[in-house]
């Protein structure tokens, strides 16, 4: 156990929470006093498995992870990607049995925080409870956006949307800048997240390269035509609730389509 | 048969069962590296429709899979 007030693990958590709300000195001190254990995990290992009843949460300090569900014939649906600063199993604090698995995609370093300590923290500091609650709400917002992509976006638009999202999320935790970000996941990971096949993903990436929208080199994504990628994927960053920068997309692109439903057909009509 | 997949994968085969179009297979181009030369289920109809389109080592494997789908209702 390490409870030194300057441990980098908890600085990461404070940074994450402060991206959403201003913490008081007392709240910041309370987070710093959380007990943590640091674990390093190899790539492609389960952190939490479906059906588990964890007694702690994991804060990702380094590397990428994903939530997923396995179906028959080895089919895998990835439900979310997680990057440093995320606590992908925060919901286990209040939902005892995990209904999906959480696995590393790369080598990952996590800080393990006992549920008991988090419960005590949130009971004493309602402001921190609200900050954690907000984090799970943002999680749901990302899932809603993924659902929109799965239901309504073509493969090309869907991949473009994912790249815009990952870039902005990575940038918000200081891991991306100048339209460049790490992309350590495989085409199969992307396919399993988007409900497409690796064949589709490869075709899309070939076309994106051909149109000089992106380059992918040495696990690094470089977005060459940011505005074009935003336009293609109809990317509206509102759902990420991030601090805006001058070259960021306008957060009102979608509102103008409100009320313009394409067509309706009653259920049961032939 | 050339198929407009919007990619370099254009060499295709139509698969018929009892006179009805059951599937469209497309051979993967060199851009797919480890999958190059394999056959992708570009589209399957009816019982051959699937949420996840498989890739086959050769046309025999594709045909066997399609026959199996047609023989057994999911």
C-alpha cells in the first residue's frame, strides 16, 4: 500500500476529476489519502471477468483496455475503449456483479483502489461523489454515441467518428496533440468495437490513406485532414463534455436536424 | 464477375442455391496482406445472411459453409 500524498496515480485521478469540476483542498487531500496498489498487466489479459464481484476499482495509469462480451463461435463485442485516467469498472462500486469483462489491449499499469475506501470517500465528500457520478454519466454518453454510429453510420463514417473521439479523449489527458495520437489497437479490435469485420476496417483505412485523411505509422495515428474527418463523421463533440479549443468542431452541428425525421411506418403495417 | 465494393476487392462470384441468389463472394486483394487471396462473404441472403461476414481460405470452404447454412435453420 502506498498513501504518500504525491503519488502520481492519484494525481492522474485528480486531474480526471478536475476536468469536470473544481475540487476543494479538502477533497483533493482526501483523494490523495486513498490507498492504492499498483499492478502491471500484460497485453490481452482480463482485469475483471463477466460474473465477477470485485471488491476494488482499477484506475488506468498507462496503456489501453476495453470492455467486452464474448458470444458463441468466438465472437467478441467490444463495448468501450479505455485510456489512462479512466476507471472502467467504477460501476462495480454500486452494481455488485459485472455483466461484461474488462481486458488489457496493451501492457497496462493500474492503480487498484478498494471499494471500501471509495465508499468512505464519497460518503464524506458529496462533491467527489458527484464527480464520480458524472464520470459514469459520460461513460453512458459515449455508449449512446457508439449506438448512433452502429445504427446510422456507414463503416467509413463510423471509423472516422471513432478516430475523432479517441483523439479528443487522449488529448484531454495530455496523451495527444497536433492531430497525432497513439493507436496501439489492431484492426480486429476496431472491427469488434464497431460491429464490422477486419476486411471492412482494412478497406476503410486504405481509402482514408488514399484520400490523405490519415496516416498510420508505428502505432501512431496522424490525422492529416481533421476538418474533413469531422465533416464525414458528422462529429459533434458535445457528448464528451471537454474543454473547447479554437480549432475544435462546433458543438451544434446536430441540433439543426432536430424534428426532421426521415419517414415513419407504424409497426405491424405490411 | 466484378463487384463494386468501393475497394480493390472486385473479383467476385455469385452463389446460387435452387436458382436463387444466396451469396456474393469477393476475393480479397493484396492490400489485405495475411488475408490476401481469401474469399470474403460480401453479402449473404436469407439463411446465408449473418451479422459477422466470414472469410474463407478457398471457394470450396465458402461453398461448404453456405451449404451448411442453407441446410440448418439458425
